[in-house]
C-alpha cells in the first residue's frame, strides 16, 4: 500500500527544487535575501551540510538542512562570533537550518515530520545538542517544541531571528511524550528512507545485539543463529572452557530447579584465590551492567558531576545522564592521537573539574586502545581525594592481567575496578561479573546486592572458567591471530576505508568522507546476514562513518569479508545520495 509521506536524504535530483524553493520562500516571500534573476538561492554551507527531503504522493513538499559539528562552521557564524555564542564551540552541537515547506503543505504534518527527522538523524550521529535560528514572531511555536532562546537575536534582511537551542534527548522525549499518538500514526504512514531509525530504543540506550532480532527474541526459531554472523556484539567467538561446558551439561534439570548459594560464596572464594585479593574487597553481579546500575545508583545523584571518556561505552552515559540525571562532561579522545588517553591532559581535566566520578574503560570500547596501568595510577594518585574512579577492565584479558588496577583498588578508597566475565571467558549468556574495591566500599555494595543475584548456572560456570587459565590463554592468543587476518582481508577490499585493529576482539572500519555512511554499510551487510555495529550514536568523533566489527571464527570472518566487499560495491554503484548539495555562493 502506498504511504502518503516519504522521508529521505536529498539526492542530486533534488538540487534544483531545493534551490528554487529557498528562493521563493526566503527571497520573494520573507525578504530575508535579495531576489536573484535566476530564481535560485544557495549559500556557502551547501557543500557541507545535509538535506532531508519530505515528499507526499511523489511530490516534494519540504526540506530541512543539518550542519554537523565536524564541518567546522555553521550558518550562525555569519551573524555571531564564537565569543558571542560559545555553544558553537561544543563538540556535539548540530545546527538545524532552513526548515522549509511548500505553501500549500504548511497546514499538514510535513514541517513537524521534517523536524523530527532532523532530530533522529542528529541522534544517530551522536549529537547531543541542537542550535537553530527561529523567526522571532514564531518563538512561541519553537518553545512549545522544546527549544529555548539563548538570549541572542540576529537580523537577516527583513527578518528577525531568535537563536534557539535544545538537548537532543530531551527534544526526542518531548516529541515521544506529547506526540506519541501522532508519531505512532506517522510510523505507519511514512516511508522512512533515512539511515537513522524512526524511533529510539525504548530504554534510550544504544546497544549492539541487533542480530538477535534475526534469530528471534521469542526463541522459537533458534536454528536461525546458524544463518547470521553476529559481529555487532562482542561475545566471544570461542566456547567456554571444557570444564564449564561439562558442569552445565551434567544435570540441566538440577541446575534449573536448584537455588544457588545466596551470596555466591563459592565464586567469591574462587575469585579471591585466583586473583590474589582479599575476599572482603570483592562483590559480584549478574554482568557488569548490574554492578554499574547498583553502584552508580548508590553513589550518584542529579547534583553529581561525572567525567566520561568519549568515545566510550554507551551504558555509562545512559546511566549517568538519562537514568540518574547527573551533570556529565566528556574527555575527548582524539583520532589524531590514535585515540589514546593522554595522561597529562586527563590529569589537568580532573584536577580542574571537581568530579564526583571519573569512568575509564581500559582497554577502551569502542576505540580498542589500552592505557598503561602505570599511567592511570599516576593520574589517580594526583587527583583530588573527593573524586572516585571507576575502571572497567572487561577487555583486559586480551592485554595482560598484570596490567589490572585491581590490587590498587583493593587498598585505595577512591578506586573501583569492574570486570565482566562475558568477553574473555565466553560467559555472556550466563551473566557474571565482579568488582574490586577497598573493604568498606565492597561491603556496602554487597549489602545492596539482592540474594541469589547470580543463578546457579552462572556461579558454576564462572568458577569452572577461573579454574582453567590455560584454555583461555590459548583462545585469547588465537583471537589476536584471527583479528590480524580479518583486518588484512577487510583492508584488501577497499584501500579508501581505514581499518584500525584494537587490542581486544574487535576492529573498526572508517569510511571515507563523502562515501557511504556507517549506517548504510551496516544495513547493506544485514541483507547478506552479517551484523556489524554502527558506532555513530556513541560519539560525534566518528562523524557517522565508523563501524565496529567483532572477531569471529575463520569461516564467519571469511563470510564477513565477502559481505563487506559486496556491500561496499552495491552502495557505491547505487547510491545517489549526497551530503553537499550545490555550489557555494
């Protein structure tokens, strides 16, 4: 059935209409610009911004322009200096411009749909804030949409504009709350062709694991798992140790019906022995997310100030910003520095910031870089006494256990080390993790741990895994070999794509500027049964161009390389979408 509205990124064929409609509205109708004899209106950002176009029954009815922060300039730069409008120097600000609708379509949903499309496109690229110029005579409408004036007014031609801003997540929640029924109707009525999802996840947090949708979340078609390559989530490619498999298979009925040790006492004892740590410094959880939610919920309030690495694991931003409502700053890791954590720059930021909590994932996900333990210890030692540090070592097993800060955390009240057993022990399905902290902190978290937090299968599997270090040493070494080979195969497919290996079980692909987006590559690979992870929502540093690929076994890696090569060819052969439209004037 034909849908009345269609939303898509502009193509070269849309150029003449966009420039002609801009002239009719902004030169002839509003008097913002002088009329041009050729009846077209373009500007100096047309080579860098992005246009989204709405059509109705195949007729173009409106468009909106988005200028990403990596362009390095905004339309507002023509009117205000950065000193007058310092928010333009923030890393995650996108400018929404030129929301324009044909006169005979202004009474319909086209304008609201275009604004919503811009928000979804921005969120899919890691944007956290928007800035816009809104006609002063319509400021009430903008306020109702959730935008707020910043106290600056500019004049362009015969038109006065207020400078407006808004938080992307707040605007999205507002739209979903106040216009839930309208959006539900639009979801059915709109042919959504953008490479951003129509709606955010219900919990507001971007995770990997979309591949399970292809298998079937109702668990009725588990045989489909053999048809897909699940490289969008960082589960181990290898099975858990033989002892783990044996204990889980020995008596499944007993495992399912039997209550486990209430406080996971056996697992705590095994961890203490294997890690050489006092038992009173340990607490366990059903995966690292369980520990994150439990600990942060105890320690932080909306008045707390938190520093996160950027790019970084999205769960931390979700919990601190969206669940608790903390004030969150970001320590920007730089591509030109190889995504490393510069200890001097981090130390300066922490000492100047009055932070309640600093979170460091080491090795970092998604950049795949490891900061030497000695460097982090030095930064922490020099930090203010009031600042707590949460060190996530989920991927440390791929580097060197001797690099762990767990012994440091066991005696320093400012430091907590969290370790998931999902990745390096191949236990993602049973959910087991632990943290290390000085005894009073660990005791507090144990008090707030519900009984039987880890099921019997999880406790038995974790203990069995800890008892077989030789097996895991071998499969982790093999992971590095598989990653090297996969990186080589992907690099050979297209020299214009940058392949960066991590120290762990994944690598990243960065597409060239002006080429296909990360989201479009991910979507195209899914058509071939291969699931990759678009990193764009995690950080604007990725500019919508970076994909994370988990390492799988030899056969699945070969299938990934084939699908990737085919997808790139199909995208480049069939893509007419452009980001920069028209010549500057």
